[in-house]
C-alpha cells in the first residue's frame, strides 16, 4: 500500500515506511476497537503478564500518566474487570489485580487485536510475520525506552 505518488527518497526510508504502517495499523485498530478498549487491553495484558501491580507501576510499564491510569482502572473496576485494594505494605498505594471477567475481556480484545494483525499483515506469510516481529523488536530494544 505504499503511496505510488511518494518519491523514492521517502519510500526507501525505513522510518517513513514504519510511519505509514503505524498509520494503517492505527486505522484498522480504531475500526475494531474503541479507544477505551485499547487502553483496557493494555492494562489487562500488563496485569496478565506481570501479576497484580500498583497503579504507579502500571503507568510506568505502559508509559501512561497516573491520572490516565486511574481513569482506566476506575472504568475497569466499575465493569468488574479488575479489583483495586490498598497495599498493606504502603497504605498510600493501590494494588490492581485482574478478575476472571477481566481475563475474559482481555481474551475478547486479544481476538480483535489478532484480526487487526491479520488485516495489516495480509501480504505476509507466517514466517515473514515472525521475521518482521523479530526485526522490529530488535530495532526497539536497541534504543532506550521512550515515553508513549
């Protein structure tokens, strides 16, 4: 889907190509998942992988402002997808944990995310998809973490 009108000097830049792919991915994702669902997915995936975390640690891992994390966690809590409790070791902190309903919600959102990946990467066979993920991870891990 490279823009045939774009000059070769742009088309040959990996950064330009990555930006275009990012735009396509964002459009495909937005068509299937509202903004709230995308932030739910990020928080629930983080909790599944790392276990219960403080809101501060959730924000740190996701590169989100603490006010944004609080809003997401409040919505997830109101929908029964997470439980929030005071940390017994530090009563100023909240600990967040997924519920069974939250893990099911994550599975549902993951299925939507996989649909997006299939649409975005339709031109690639499974081996090429794996190779692309490996190469992108290599590029990303070679640079210091950036704020989201």
